[in-house]
């Protein structure tokens, strides 16, 4: 035992220095490795948050797009090339200028606002159409117009759209064009009327609503045959096209007027572009909420106006 103990040796100074040097190199590379891993994880995390945010925002916008069928051939907003975005040739193929793109771009200055994109969407709380016969709205004896709610016709329904503050859309079943119009160059439109229920207990006419922005009207409230303005429900009924064998009824439903636009605002010392979604209120402006920020651009795209499909391209 004594012999074994006497022959055992410790590490020399050179060996300790070499070992320490090797350990330092290992620690240095380990630190760099874990730093790179951490940066990579942070980037992946940021990319994931960015992607999820983009998907969530796109889903939010598409929720409105899927409900926007009442906008087609009704809302007359112009796209990037001055073509009506919601033109819809559902009864004939389009032969020229068949695509549409409407772009919301970043306002250049603080407080700036982009142009607005408007839609008429279905009211999710009342997602149905009432087949409405014009005779319901008139006095039986002399055919004087009374109200859509004449004799409580709408208010008495079990699930009624006749509620104060509701925006109602009245439109014809039969689409029409101006006489002699080329069906491949001019889209068909419906006789329609857009108005608010002012008093659920009354038989008054609706308060007429127009989509007006910058002095321009973006709602087709005229008869396409002669461009005469349809200023009341009574006039809408009296201008209904007659086609033998088809009923002379109209459809009535509750809708929402939705607006999208970008605003540049200063938040904590930095300029941020936010996307706002607004819903029109009766005899008031739009109630807006910010649904996203850091938006570079938002595009609404239709690849062909012979289809009712609308795509959304979002750059954050």
C-alpha cells in the first residue's frame, strides 16, 4: 500500500493550464452555440406570432367577405383602375377588364387616413331573406303606400327584422340592364332600397341610407333602365320589372354597412399604421375599432368578375 501511494502523482502546472484552456474553449463555443439557439428560437417565436396574427386578421376580414353577397352590383366603389369593384356578371361571361383589385395603402403622415373599402354584409343576428309581396305595403282600397310594416305585417313575425336601428335592404328578384346594353359589358343590377327602421311600433317609411364618401355616392340607388333615383320603398315597388310567369315579389333582409380603412397614428413616440373596421349606425357615423396594426397594405382582389369570389392579400 505504501508503495502504491508513493508512486501516485498529481497534475503538473502545464497540464492544469492546458485543461483550463480547453475548458475555456469549450465554454466559449457552448455560450455561442446556446446564444445562436436562443436567437433562432426567438426568431421562430416572432415568426410564429407574426403568422398567427396575420392568419387571425385575415380570418376576421374574410368573415365579412363571406357575408358580402348583397354588395355585388349594389355597392359602386371603384378599384385601383377606376372599375367598379363589385361588378358581377353572373349571367354572362366577362370579356374585358375582368379582374379587380382594391388596395388600402399606408397613409404617409401622422393622422392620415387611407381611402375606404365598403361592404354591405348580412346581419348575422338575422341571416335570412323575407319574400315580400308589394301588396302588403299598400292600402287595399286606393293602393296608397303605407309602410313595409303595414298592419304590423313585419313586427308580428316570430323572428322579425322590424327593429329600431336595423338597416334593411329591399331588393328585386329580377336583375335588369339598360335597354340595348351589351350583357358582356354591362353587369345586371336589381331595383333596391337601403334604409333604417326609425320606430319599431310605427308604420313609417324607412330612413333612406346612402354610402357617401368625399361627396361621392357608392350605392346604386337608381333604376338601371333610365338612371332615375329610387327615393322610397314606394318607388322601388312601382319600378319593379314585370316578367310574365315570374312573381312580382321582392326580398327584404337586415344588413350591416361595414367600412375598412387604414390610419397612421403615433403610439409611444412611434408612427403605427392601424387597420380599422367600422359599422354604420343609424343617423350617425361609423363605430370603429382597431383590429390590427403594423399593416403595410391590404388588398381586396377579384380574379374574375364572372365569379363572386373575393380574396384578401395582407402585408404586415
